[in-house]
C-alpha cells in the first residue's frame, strides 16, 4: 500500500478496517524533558541533624567519656590492695556494662563548662557559650525565654490588635502614674467606661502592651493590678466629687462619709507614691517585677473592698453602679454589713482597718445625736427665754416665750424607732423609750438631778484597741487624752472669771481673746488627713480580743454605757410618776379615775344617784301646773298629759325644763356639786395626796356631747330608752406630763365604761321602783288578774336577779378583779431585808400600754369592744327589755293603761326576755369555750395574782346568770 500524504486529520482519513495496517504511521515523537530550576542534594541514608553535626557533639561526648575514665576516684591507697580482685573484674567488664548507658554520657563531674542547650539561638556568634547556672528556661535570660515561648507558641497575626513593645523602665514609670489615677504615656482615662485604656487603640481594635522578654499573658498580668488600682482610685474620686456637691439637708452623716473617703484616698495617694519602684530603681534598671507585683496586692484588695462598699466594683459598668443611699441609717447599716463580713472572713488588717475608719468617722455625728437624745454626755443648750429690749448690760426676758412650746405628743411622735443594724438588740429594746422618757422628764421636772448635774466628759464612740475594750468591758476608769489639759490652759481658754446669769453661760465665748479656741490639730502641720488615717491603721489591732470575738460582741461593749444610761433614765422617770408625793403620782390619779369614771366611789355613786336617778314608785311631776314636754335641742314637740310616758328610773329634776337632753345651769350646778361633795366626803380622797384632791375639783367634770342622729341612732333623744343618758360623760384633765399615761384614747375607754355603768344604774333604779310598786298595798298591780300578777312577780324576780348578777359581775369581777391588782402593782414593794423589789414595768410607756390593755380587758369583759358588736347588742337588748318592763308597770301604776292592756304587754316582754337570755347564755358559752382553755373550776377558784382578764372573765358572768343551765332546760 502506497504512502498517502497526511493532508487532513487522521480521524477523517482512517476507518476501522485499515487501522491495524497503519499503526506504524501513527507513532509520535518523544517530548523534551522539563528540568527543575533548583537542586536538592541526595541525602545519606541516615538521620540528619545539622545542629549536632555543626557542634560535633559525638566527638565531644567520646572525648568526655575518655576523660571521665581516666579520672580515678579519690580513694585511700590501702583500698586497692583490699579490693584488687573486684577492681580487675570491673575493669574487664566496664566496656560491656556501660557502652549503651545514657548515664555514661552525662557530665557528672562538671568537666564541661559550656552550655549544653541545643537550639538555633546557640548558632549566634554573640551567644554566650558559658554554662548557665540553672537548667530552667524561665530562669535564663529574658530574650532566651521569650524566644523559646515564641517558638513553642507562635503569635497569630491579627490586624485588629495594636501591639506596643516597651522595656521595664518605661513601663513601670508609666504604671507609677497610672496607679495614682493619672494618665500616662501608655494609658489614658476613658470617661465612658470609667477605666484606663491603652493609648492609640482604635474603637474596634484591641490593645496589647508587651514587655521586653515577656509574653502577652505575663505582661497583661503585671499591668492588670496597676490598672485596677488606678481605675478604682479614679472611680472613688468621681464619687467623692458628687458627694461633696450634696446639699446640707442630706444630713451630717453623708458629709462625714465623704470626709472619711477623702482622707482615705489621700492616704492611698501618699502611700502609693512611695511604693516601689523608686526613681533610683528605674534609673539603675534593677526592677524586681514579682516583688513589686506582690507589694501592690494589699492595695488592690483594699481598694476592691472599698469600691464594693461604694457600689463601684471593677467589673461594673457606670450604668450598673448602685445608686448611693444618702439616708444616715441605711448608709451606716451598709458600712456595718461590709465590715462585719470582712471580720467574719478574717480579711487582712488593712481592709478591716480602712472600713472601721469609715464607720468611725461616718457614725460620729449620728452617735452624738443619739447620745444627746437620751441625755448621755455633753448636751446642747436648751431653749431659753427670748431676750428682748437689749440695753447696756440689762436683759428683759420674754415671759411669753413658752407659748409656742411644742406639744408633748408631737415631740414624742418625732422619735424614730429605726436604727442602724449595729445597734445591739438589748439597746434597741429600750432606746426609743429612753428617748421619749427624756422628753417627758424635761416637761415633768426640768430641775431633776439627772438633768441638772454637770455634763460628764464621756462620748459615745467606736474603739478598737484591746486596752479600750477591756477598760469598758470591766468598767475601769480611764483618762481621755482630750481632757488632759493643764490648769493654765483651762484658765486661758475660759477667759476672765465673769459671772453670767443662768442660761447665758454661752456668751462667755465672746470674752476670750481672738484665736484662743483654735487649738485643733487641724491647724498644725502634723494634723493632716493622711496622717490621721495612718495613725488609725497603726493602732488598729490584728484581730479582735477574746472578750469580743465578733463584731456584734464589740458593738455590745461599745454601747454598754449608753444602754446603762438609757435604762437609768427610763427607770428614773418611772419612779418619778410612781413615787412622787404630789400631783405627778400616777396611782393617785388612777384612784380618782376608778372612783369617778368607773363609779366605784360609794359617796360619788350615792350623790350621782340622787342627782340623776330615782327609785320612787310615784310619778312626782305636777302635771296640774305645767305640762311636761319632751323635746330635743333640735326639735321641740309638745306632748300632752294623756300621751306623756313616765321615764322611770330617772330623777324628776331632769325634766324641769321640759327638754331632753336636759341643759341649763341648774343641771350643771347639780352635777358640779356631786363632784365637789364627793371629794370632800371622808371616804372619797382620804388616801390621796392633798394636792391631787384639791386639783381634782377642776380636773374632774361632767360634760354634754352631741351624738349622731338618724334612723336607729337617735335613741339617746328618748328618755324612755336605755341610751337616754349617753349624751352625758365625765371628763378628766390629767397634769400635762401624765398625758402619756392617761391619754385621750385611754380616757375615751373610761368614758365608754362610764356610759355603760349609767345604763346599768338607771335600770337598777327602775327595777327598784317596780319592786316598790308591786309591794304597795294601796294600789296593787293587777288586782283582778292573778295570773298576770304572778307572771309579773316572776318576771320582776328573774330580771332583778339578772341585773344584780350583771352589776356584781361588772363592779366586783371586771373592775375590782382587774383594776385593783393593777393598783397594787404600782405600790413600792420591798423584800424581807428591806431591799426594794424590781418593778414589773421598765418605763412609763410600758406602763401606759399596760394601762390601755387593762381598759381593753374591762371593755372586753363587758362585751363593749368593736369585735363583740353582736354579743354586745344582745346584752344591750336584754337590758332594754327589762327597762321596757319597768316602763309598762309604771304606766299601769299611774293608771295610764288598764290591766287588760298591760297584761299581754308583760307577757310579750317576758317571752322576749326569755328568748334573749337563752341566746345570751349560748353566746357566752361559745365565747368562753373559744377564748379560754381553762375549765370553769379553774376560773372559779382564781388566785390573787390571776386576774379575770377580758374574754376570760365571761365565764364568771355565765356562772352568775346561768349556774345550772336553767335558761336552756327550764320550759317557758
């Protein structure tokens, strides 16, 4: 086959059939080889180590081994002779035993004095070949250690990280500025975050300041402590600036806290300025980083604790800062809580001393005010008379200066019961009462010896030294440095010996020479704020003494003298009111209140009965001369004789003016005569001080009150109702200081009992009149209706029994059983050896509370408390039925009603009375079972010291009116 020219592509010219015959024609020419542009020499078939080959370590190890074999041990000459066989055996086998041992290659004898560390840095010509003193890299040269760290942990490159390299001298020179809260060459103050940040770092960048020879972690760790101290110091300075701008109305405590904080910050600046590194250390380059870092540890911890106290911790952002509380009590409690926590944690002495200094300074003014509120220590000048019409050396005193005197109750209401948390519980129990006792004592007896004695040089203050604590704890006497002045200094301070009138001694200061009083340490060069803090820290103990192991125990010792003084003040006022021979004798006033407002005085009760009540069986008003009209103060309404009822039980004299309630001078004179005559009666005030009896004539008096009217509330306008005398009450005006013990609230309870007792006495007189009517032979009741007469006699008997039982219960059990023991408690008691017994009351306010509780018990026993309205209404309705029965019998007696008319009325009232009595006994049983866990027998045999009480006394009433369940078991 002839060769064909290749004019067209092969795949167009060849087919499948002749492909095999043209294979030789399809062979291509071989391409030229592509050679590399670099050369890699062929490595030998063994491990390669350029560093080891360059150092020729194998040859050096062989040489060291040979040298070591030549060196013989330092042995005595006689030893080879003894151990010759062993030595020859060892030398023969030496090569076999030690040929492959690593220990054979060690420089155990120290013949090689060059460095054995293998690193690329060893190839430097400037590298020192001297053998290092330590095998640890961290103790080698800083550059070597940094190189090793960088080789082991290479830094990742980040364009958002701004890295600045510095040396030790520049860095610590900058940190010395930053630690004082100032901007330096590397850090500036960021007002938004209130912390120091690196200079030159953008908004979205991170800064990194690296110390030569140190990595990022070590550099940040070194700088973090200094930046923390500077940031916290700067934050506290900003807080201090805001505190100084607070107005004076926020009180002295917050400004004292600001002053203490200012002193501490000044002490920090002065102390930190003297801390290492000093300028000489920076110049010489001798900067022990670890030692300096540890030196600042206590300052970081102290500032951290101080910042947490102020709510300015390092981790807080400005928007998360706690709002500062300017209330004195809350602020002092907050400081106490932090100080107590650090005492419990056994924090370093500097931290507890700084917090103790803040508490001491901040609480000084508050403790002074608390001391003055109970009369402890130096007292401020009291309010004196106004000085007017000043001319030459003569003074005219305004006698009307006391007209604007503050009311005693207003002064007592201003006494707060909130105190800081470090006040001991035993002091909190008596301090409010002692503060109020001082107010009352100044009103009651301004010339009392407790108020007029010279002010003692004592001060309520914190003390922390063991010596001061022991002196106070054991009650030892000590001399205060502030009172140790010479006689010449005292005379020079007091000035000329000029006499001043009482109350004007304060003008003595104007007789002194200018500058005499400027003896304060603040005017001397040594009296700086930093020195005062340093002096406090130097005297502060390492720990609290064993007698006060905790801060609460220390508080009890600090306030022990104030506690004792407060207790003395309260007991002094209590003794004044209980043992006073004159008008301030509280028990004498109680005797008057019991005799007149509780109507236990027999003479007063007798004369009051003559004036207000009547038990005569005949209607004594002469209807022929005038017609009685029952009219009120608001509405006059003529009542004819045919419809005019008989207000049985009331005195006819009350109807002389034909109005109800009765008013006029005649009634006032009559009641006034009752009071005065009762006081002059031998039994009225024989055991009372003469002054109390004389003053009682104007302290006691009757008065008329205007009660509300309306549907169901105007029964006091009807003389036929049991509430007819509710408009009349008895008032009592105790001496001004005794208003604490006999307050308006307590008097209102007496007056409620007085109203209740008038109702009982009126119904008793009405029943006595019915008894006279029934016993009358001239005009017998129901002469033709025997059954009605019999029922009337029975009704009168059970009604009289009920009223006698109720009256005896009220006067004997309720009033006598509760009030008389209370009076006995007020009498001074002595032991067999004549020692006065401790009183049951700690202060007059506890006595006043006991007095009020006594009246509450009396009201409860009479079912007159607001919570007993249902039972009280039931008792009142029962008494009212008895009075209605008396009114029906009275009308029958007068002939104003016929027998057949009165008989069903008596029957109806009797049924109502039986129903009410049955319900009343059930209610009383429920109250007794609910309010008392004692049995009836335990209550019945009551001892002298066991008072009937309030609800507990109701079983006495139940026993009196229903001894054997008669009302529930007896059929009608």
